[in-house]
C-alpha cells in the first residue's frame, strides 16, 4: 500500500494508521497559480449546475448515485453524512436549490467546479501556509481549527489533515490558516474517497482538477499522486 508521497520543500504527505484501509485520496500540487477574480470558472460552474439540476432535482442525497462514495467515506468513520455533510454534497445541495455558489476567487471557484464534476470532497490549501510534513489522520478529542468565515471546526474522531502547527483541513471544511487567497502561488489539494474507490477514476479526477486550474488560474501541475491503494 502506498501511504506517503513527497511534497515540494523536502516535505511529505502521509496516511496515518488510523485512516489506512478506510480511505484513499488523490494528492495534487499546483504551481504558478494565478488567484484573481476572473469569472471563467464561475461561468463554467453555472453550466455544470444546470446539467446537475436537470439530472437530480427532486432526488434525496441518499438516492443520488455519485454522492454515495463520499457518504460511504463518512460512514466508515462513524459520521452521519446527513449531519456532517461532505463538502461536495453541500455544494450539490445548494445547486439543486437553484442557488449560485458563493464567488470567492478563481482558485476557490475552480476547486468547487471540479468537486461538483466528480462529487467528491476536496480540501484545498495554500502550500506556503502549511508547516512541515502533512498527515491525514483521525483527529484527537478536542482538536479544532478556525474555519473559513465560520467558528471552530471540530475534528475530534473525524478525518483531518495535520501539519506541525496542528489540524488545518478536512473533507467537510477548510481552515482560515491555510485558505487560498489572492497572492497564493502554490496550492495543495486532497481529494477524499472511501477505501474501495476506483484507482483509475481517481487518476481521472486529478487530471480534471489540474485541467480546471490550468484553464482558469494559469497553473501547472507540480505533482500528483494516489495514496491508499494496494495496487498504487
């Protein structure tokens, strides 16, 4: 099983024993990113949103087949996906209500677009704000971090990303400490999926993610890797 990959700056991202066998993930680092208020990704998202509404309006989340992997991931960690929603499900629910996604910047818009296209939760972080090595693990009781435009995000007993400064991300919500704002040039993104997710499909998701950032943020792919598969 591949459980670790190299990040720029002689750092690593690893799967802790507490998550192995319960999740897999795609890891991608984007370089030379241009973060601005360009509308391209948001306009593309509106087209995708229209297609999703025509396909899924009136259906419950549990009956939408592409949402099932993210829901299975949460259930594998004892989380009720109807109470603690994967970020991808939260995006789709907003779309199905006929609402536009919140516009933040070209990077956030591109990440949301890709997540809607493959309906898996994605954590996205300014790599220059991440400290040292990164570990994906189950959070300890009481662990939390300041969310983006919200109060503390509690990760005790839940999937979380940690660096040497503490927890900074999860499949539900990213952190204020490592959020991607204008001026960011290097981005780390993690696509979360349940243990038996298709290896080839994750490779396609990583390619799509890189393509969206290339089109709308002028970014290049510095590295991508799939972690957690026996055959990886």
